[in-house]
C-alpha cells in the first residue's frame, strides 16, 4: 500500500469526487476526499499527498487561493497540483497555472484523460533521470541535491521549472520550439497545450531573478538559454551604435 501514490481530491460535488476516486483506486492510487478548503487543509496537515486534484470553485476559499498558499508553504511547494474546473477560457487557464497548478483540466473531462494527466505529472516529479551538475554563466543546477544557485545565491524553483531549466542548461544556446519543450520536459502525451510552456517559462524567469533574462524568447521559433546574462542596451547606447 505504501508504494501506491496518494492523491487528495478537493471537490465539492460528491458525484464527481466519487467518479474520480473510484477510477484512481482501480488504477493503483490511494485517494482521500475533501469537500471544501477547510477540510483540504486538515487533510494536508495530517499527511502531505503525492498529488492534489483541486477544484477551482469551492465552499470557503477557492482552489486558486489554496494553490497559491500551498506553493508558498515549504511542506507543500513541490506537491503537483492539477486544477479541475468548468472555467475554460484562456485567461482562467493562465490564472490557474500562474497560481501554481502544474496542469489544468476543464470539466467535463474523460477519466482516461484525467488518468493520463495524473501519470504525466507524477512522471515529471519523479527522480528517474537525475543527471549531472551543470553550470552556465554563474547559474548552477545540481539535480542530486535539487539546488539551483546564481552567483552563489540559492534560488527556489518549482518541480516543473527545475526540469525546464535543467533541459535548457544541458542544451545552452540551442533554440527549442514549444512543441519540442513539451516533448522533452513534459513527456510524450497529447493533452498539455503549448500555452502551458509560456506560463512556465514566465515562472522560471521570475524564479531566476537576476539570471531570468538568460532565458530568451526567439520570435517565431521558441526559447533558448543564453550562455551569458543579457545586458540591456540603453537608448544612448543604441544611438551611438
């Protein structure tokens, strides 16, 4: 039983929660169910799950508020979160991902799709390909200790941003399309949208602080990590050039 991943389902509609829980149990997961934000907090206080399926609209605090809080809490900051919601507009998807969700599923959804996304998110979290320590222009990533530093200052990255940075640093100066990044970082499943890459690149830049401008957008092509921090050109420098 201990080898079965634990999933916390935070959902206020009993029929949906039961459907999710039954399908997860039949596919090798342990599940607990919370009907609102308060009970979800109690469950996490009792035991941190391996993954959280989080409804947006909940009694009490919203799933968006919970996601932001859990991302800021050292106990839960690395727990994968998949947001479940009927809000399917692009702005809502971006808001959910910006709040800290690793994936975003719009209701109604099929149980096959849900299981595929759960497995994909857990694969991204897994330690199967640790890799070697790598340094680029003062930026250092050590997979064995899960630490990232820039000029000896420790940086805090979420699990997806860490894996994205690791891929960039192992192929510095190369340009990668969004589709390539989805395949190499997220894995070969078809449900993640290319827009997800933009959101996580934005979060990566913010987490890198002074090194954030090393992650370049190459218009019409994708993204790359430069081997040197970019120095902004002032208007006077442009004129003199």
